[in-house]
C-alpha cells in the first residue's frame, strides 16, 4: 500500500524601507525544520507594487530552501552509503 506524506512550508513576509524579506520554514513529519531566506528591494525608478516584492522575496526564499534541502539529502545519503555523494538539481 502506498503511503502519502505531508510536509508543511510556512512563509513569513515582512517589508521595511523598500525591502522585502521572506522566510520559508519547512517542517517534516519528524519535526525537522529547514529555513530558507530571500530578499527583494524596490528599485528607485520602479513603481511601488508590494505584491511584486513579495513574489520575488518568496521565490528567493524557496530557492534557498530547496538548496538547503538538497544539501541535507546529500549529507544523509553520504552517511548511508559511506562515501561522497553529488546530488544536482
């Protein structure tokens, strides 16, 4: 029988002085947590559209999180096989 697993990603977004910061928290079934962070800033000549800054910062936070998750998987795999592993995206 196939089992479905569920992991949760929670993203917090904050804005201050034309900069947006997003923090993505990944929680697995085992309560492990990985965190990715992303930033965006408003260019002086661009119109101020907060949703765009949110999208950029969140995309960067998720990208950072995905890289950290791949690093964690690489470390876990190396422990299992007893030799260096090179996982790529």
